[in-house]
C-alpha cells in the first residue's frame, strides 16, 4: 500500500474495508494484552530473584559495625550511600538512600516545599500565592500528577531532539512564580532522548527569578541501555555547583528496573546542605527506611561495574522486545506515512506521534481489541495532548510472543483511526 496521503478517496475507502475486516478478526480472538506501563517482564524478575539468597546469616546484615536490622541511619547505610554515589558520579555525603520508590522521594521534596519551603525559600510555597512548574512534554505522567496534586500551574515546555526547549525554559524562569522543572535526562520518558551536553549546560547555568527554584532530575534510566554500550552521562550536582547553583538540583534514581520494582532501593542526591535540610524534615515522619533491603542490594549489586554486567543481561531480554515493536512499525506503518516514532537505545518506552486527532481513537480501538495501553494525553500536563497525537508504547512487560500480537493489533488500530480521519476530512 502506498502512503495514505497519496491515495484517492476510493482507494482509502477500499483500504478502510480491508483494515476493518482485519480489525474484526483480531477482536474476535479475545486478546488480553497489557502494554500500559513500563513494568519489567517475568524473565527480568526471574533473572534477579536470587537477590534473596545473598543475606541469610546474622553477619550478612552488618554494614561494618552497623546492624541494619535495628533503628537508625535515616540517610541510608554507608555502603548503600557509597554505592549510589559511584553509580551517579556524586559524593556519598550528597546521597540519601530510602525505600523502594524514587517517586515517593520526589513527592516528599515537593510536599516539603509546599508545607515548609526549601532551603532558600523565604516561606513555604503554600504561602507564596500561585506556584508554577515547568513540564517538558511529552513527559512522565506521574511527575505531572505530583505537582498538579498541590494545585500548581503546570506549564508545558516543548521537547526537542536534544532535550527541553531551553529558549522556552530560560524565558519561563524569569517569572518568580516558576518554582521548578521536571526532567528525565537520559532516555527520557517517553521519547528515549538523551539530553545533550549543551542543554544540560544551559540547565545548570539557569538564573531563575525564584531563589528556591528546584530542578527535579529523575535519572531513572541512568544505566538502562538495551542496545549498544553504556553511555556515560553528565553529573548534574557538580555542574550546578560550578554553574553557581549549588542547591538547585535534586537527583533521583532507583533499582526498580535493575532488581525488583516492588522491593528495590531508591536514592535522592543533592548538595550536602540540601541533604541535611531534607533529613531534618524527614526525621519527623521516618525513623529509618528498610536498611536490611539496602544491605541486600549492596551485597548483590556490589559496585557500578558489576551492576553494568547485570544490565547487559536485562538488555538481552529487553532488546528483542523493542526490536519487535520498531520492526513492526517500520514494516506496517512507515510506508503509509501516518505516524513517526523514536528509535531509543535505552529506557522503557517507544514514543509515537500519530496523525493529529487520532491518538485517542487509536487507543480506544486497541482497548476494544483487548490491548491496554497508556491513555492518550497522559504524556502532557493535565492529561491533555493539544494535538491528540502522542502515544506511549511500553514493550517491557509482555513476552515477545504476546508483544508480536499486541503490536499487530496496534498497527491495525493506527491504520483504522488514520483512515477514518482522512475520509472525514
């Protein structure tokens, strides 16, 4: 089939009949397939389930003279702080190791800013009137929900091939009501973009009007290549310090997609001053996080080099899944000219832009045929994609056999939605 834009109306109608027939055949299969979130698949979970065997004897729970089974060490056990410092390229005293969820730590930073203010706040954000937050989009829906839940005004910043549109960012931060920006700097969610050195440099040298502007640097995919060698990455805490913004950034990461999402370890990294300030606030609500699990992870992951070897095993599972998706799109959709997509080499998503006005319809058809995906609009603030075009594909959970069926359904639904749109024009 040639590109739809080159077809006559009669050709499009004939194609619609053919694609509709294929859709009905697939729908009759009663499929129940899930590509809604970036969850590791069973093979990845099985790969690392031996983590529970590394700490079984009483002495296994000792971190030097520290007994991890007892109270204390709110900032995390020393070996865990040293491990994450090596992973991120910062200093151990610039780390705070918590529970299983980095999102929980992100929420805590925003929550404390709202109720108490940050290190350089004159007063809590809740007492400063309208608070605005920058949201590079397409982006991560859970980030946007955090700031939205505190009543902040979300401002969309367009994403480019090198990261956020820095002209737009630099213009926006001149407003003292703009208090921060979300970032997923490596293999961004959902587009799989690695921020360029130039963009990161401009971010680190921002001059926001708000003295308590915070950069929420979610480095979730810092070692998550599934194709090619590990890509080293800029260390943002040092860059911000060198740029005259020593306390501007909070960086986050976790082992959620290294070991077990439901039983991992998360880290918050920032200046030593920020860590001290947040520790004081968090000490009111938490005595300590799960230090036994922190110890288990240190013994299992050991160091950065050993962890990168483990990530190669994850890549051997993830790579074929992403190739299944991209190969299908290349074969079925590319010749038709009805969508464009990223070809990431790491992270957990494929971002696709369909014909404007067809994303919701495509995903509604997918649901009708038994394939669940992230809702249309989720990658934009307030869940509203102004062009109804972006679709986030999450290939990680289903095995390749199921994924092959799911992407077949998706391609048919994408065609059907595009044909309906073109014929209605």
